[in-house]
């Protein structure tokens, strides 16, 4: 990649960071969660994109490992029960185990994309030493990762950070979309696969298909979230893209999961 291992924080600049184009997408299963307020049962996804040059990009890192170690104790420590309950989360739902299903180790990764810093996406951010982290500029500008309702136990790990302040083509057929609203630096991803065609990973810019009609209320900037959500759905329509929502209850059971691939 021609990039130094020296710790740094810099805004993504025009240029080609990946040499190959996407050839596969794996949906990683980071667990199952239920929301108390509405009984909605949601999957916790991560993603791995591999390119024709053998490059590998991980998107998000799931809940912290302490939830796999002791689910009850971790939930109590974070007061997670005020919002919902983790239904399924073991060590097999952690990044290392999910990557192993694909024959991939952490050391094989070229980039880690953090879509945003809520607990179910950022929990293992410190477990990838030497892997550059792509994150929204305004998200990284926060003193600590957001985590969960005022609880901020995580520190920013020493790493090379590449900051996204606008849509950016990471490589041929792979675009990081700047979609602030749900959080200050929310990101989404648009990729093109040889057989499946265009796929939009909305992440929590659109957590479920009904969220826009509901008003994107679970956002730090509701107006901004609605703008971002509508914009990326317009992009998906233009590209005839398959849309994978951040936490679509009905969609989760229908998605292929690792080790199966979208090609």
C-alpha cells in the first residue's frame, strides 16, 4: 500500500489505496440483540471485502470481547438492559472467529473501516494493531468512541487513521460514503461485485427499511440523518444496487453469512 506504520491521523486524499476491485463480500455474524421498546430482534453485522489483488477490508468489529466472556456481567456493567438484551453472543461471534471461517487472520487485513463508534460496531477496535483505520473525520474528532449512552470506556487505539469527510473511492469499485446524522461521522459503503453487481451497505445510516418513514429518530442529527439516508438510497437506485441494511430484522435471516460469500 506504500503507507507507513508510523501512527498518524490524516484526511483521505485523492488516490488509489486499493489495487484490486472487489470480488467477494462476506457478512459476518457478530450476534443477536433485542430492543425492549419494540421487541425488534436484530442481527449485529460486520463485513469482509476481498479484492482481485488479495486485499482484505474489514468493516466494523462487533460487541466488546467481554460480552463473549461473560454476557451477564458485561450487560450489567454497561447498563445495556436499559435499552435491550443480547440474545446470542459467544466467542464465535467475535471478529477473529468470524474471519477464521473465511481462512483469514487479523494480520491479513489491509484496512479496518469503522462505520461509527456505537458499542456493537466499535467494541474490538483496539484488536488490530498495524491495520490502518478508516473512520469519519467528525467521529475521530470525539475525545473517545461514543460507545453507549454516555458510557465511554474505550480509548482511541494507537493506529494510523484515515479520515473521511466526503465520499471517497478507496479502490476500483469500492466507495466509502460520508453519511453523517446517526452519529457525527457515520459511514456507508458502496461496492461492485462481478456477479452480484452493486451492493450498498447502509450500516446505521439506515438501520432498517422503515427507518426513513419513521423519521430516523435514533440519530444525533435527525435532519442530517434523513438527508444522508435519502441520498444513499438514491445512489442505490441509480446503480440498481442490492441494499443491506444496518440492522434489518426481516433481512438478517435471509442474508448469506460467512463462510458463504456474495460474489
